[in-house]
C-alpha cells in the first residue's frame, strides 16, 4: 500500500481553505480531514469544485486548483481508512520522530565516530531491534553458535 503523507496533503488543503472557507477554515479543514480518513476524497473534490480558479490564473495564485489536482491525480494513494484500520501511520511524523531515538541517539554518542560502511550496518541492526525483529534475525545464527 502506498499512501500520500496525510500531513503533506493537509498543506494543500490548508492553502485551499483560505480561499474556500475564509474565517471558518478550521471547521472546514476538520471536516475535510475526517472525510479523507473515511476515504471520501471524491466528496472533498466536489467541495472544492465551485471555487476552482480559471486556467488563466497562474499556478502560484491558484491554491484551490492545486489542491484539487493533487487529490484528483492520486486516488489510488489515498486509502487512509485501510491504513488506519491496520494500525499503520498515515503521515511521516512517526518516522521523523523515530529518527531521533533510533538513529541519532546511537550515532551522536559523545566521542564516537563512524565509518559509513559500519554505520549503515549498525543502523540496520537498530532498526531490526526497534521493529521487534531482533530474535527473528538472530535466532537461527544464535542457535548455530550455541
């Protein structure tokens, strides 16, 4: 399953909300985010359609059109409902946060330095452990050594 980062898509919605909803943009945004999480992206498109800028308006001045096209061109990458049901993240926030406590915490030990080839191998092991795959990886090798 390939998903468009929900928080990146939200940036498109936020700029469109300025034009579509004005001072009520927060309420409008909450509704559209809910719709997207329910896979109602077609309803989001219909709500944008009346506010689409004409083709004569330059792209940088057409946030509704940009949002509309972004969603319309990626319907196969918007299955947030299935991702949420499977307990998967729909945005990169968790990945970016994990970078700090899985990777940086090990690489930034005071006084430590790393060769690229060693760092990448060590990081692969850190990721295994973080994903609860440590025993699966080492199990057969550990049994051979015993």
